[in-house]
């Protein structure tokens, strides 16, 4: 298991992360979607909101914010992400 972001408490199997990185290394949008698909089912996404607040008059519940923030962090730290990709590729 590899932390998605160091000290985030969100982990992903190294093999899964490697596959996601292989498919999206040059495309942050694809990376985002692949990570969301890894951590959340379509059913969960359909009944949830990405924010930590409930939408008024809605039954939608917030997604796990630790995971959401880690995925967002991966998007904002793309250079670190490239380094992670290289280190995982070398360790295979």
C-alpha cells in the first residue's frame, strides 16, 4: 500500500496506483477521474456531494473528505506526483 499523499492516511495499492499513473501521467483530468473511480463507486457518487456540507433539502451525503482532499492534493502537487510515479515505476 502506498499513501496517496504522505501523512494523509489515505492509501492505495501500489499496483493500482501504478496502473492509474500509467494511464494518466500526462493528463491531470484523467488522473482525477481514475482516482475518483478507484475510491468511490458510481452508486456512492450518485448519492453524494463532494463538499463536506449537506445540500439543503437534499438527501445527498458528503463524500469522505479525507479522500477528497487527498485527490485534490494530488492535483495541486503534480510535480510531486511525477516523482511518485517515477519511484513506483523504478520499484516495479
